[in-house]
C-alpha cells in the first residue's frame, strides 16, 4: 500500500510541476507578444484583444518596473521578468525530472 501511495503522490507532484512550467512558458510567450505589440506605433491598446493581453501581462511587468533602470529610454524590466520566468521553468523541470 505504501508503494502505491508514494507513486500516486509522485504523479501528482509531476503533474503540478509540469502544469506550472507550461503555464510559465505560455505566460512568457504572452509577454513577448505584448512587448512586440508595444513597438507598433499605430496600435490602439484600448481595443480588444490588446486590452485583455495588456491587462493580463502588465501587472506582472509592473512588479519589475522599478528594479532595472531605463537605458537610453528603453525599459529593460521586461527582460528581468522574462529571466525570472525562464529560471522558474528550469527549476520546475529539473525538480520534476528528479522526482519522476
């Protein structure tokens, strides 16, 4: 009984870590799309679907906004946000591989 319970818990942990990792990958893609759209000058960010995308991504990016100074007028805080997400993905994938 103990063997089956431990396999069940390991499966749940693997599923949880895999889900978090995939969510972070998807969120990274959304951040890159949002940053790419920010460089388009005639794009109205208040129209859909852009407003929804900005609403999903901007609170996360705002967290990193004051941590990195702007260089030549370019805000580099999204780079820090993406690096954090990439490290989170790597950590969860390695832990998932070690457990499973």
